[in-house]
């Protein structure tokens, strides 16, 4: 397999997919003294986009947080993440982009399977 072919095969790993409304991805963010269950905007094998109505006011966004991720039809798994960006909008909640940190291989495979299934 050539370089270009392998790049094309790997390109999907960074794609973001939108969870189905009837089969949402659930994320619990566990920080210092807080626990939030949030709606997922998009999912990739490297991280999540989250809607956060309260904007994590009073939350240290530079710190790594624990995440409990539940993919549709799968058991929840625990991992960590760090905030990579914040997008504010007048018509929707704040959108935070979290990058996974220290993701176990079995959890990465579950995310890969989910992303591929949502790509059609």
C-alpha cells in the first residue's frame, strides 16, 4: 500500500460525526467538585464537541477532566480529556471541544466503530 492510499485510509479517523437524536452519545464530565451530564454535538476518535448551557462558569478549563462516555448500545467507559476550544453562540449553548487524553485501545476501537457506523 502506498503513502497516499494509507493517508486516505486513515483520514476518516479525524472526521467528526453527529450522533442521532434517537441514539445520543452521553458524556458525564467529572471535574473538581462538579458532575455534568452533557449533550454531545459531535464525536471523533480523538475527541468530542459538547453543548454546555452554563459555559462551565467557575470551572478551570485548563485542567484535565474525567469523562464517562456512553456510546449507543455500549457500556460506558472512563477516560480523560482536556478543553481545546470554546465557541460561543447567541442561538445555542456554548460549544466546547474536548480532546481525549490517555484513551485505552479498546475505547479507541469502540469510537472508531461508532464513527465508521455513522459515516454510512
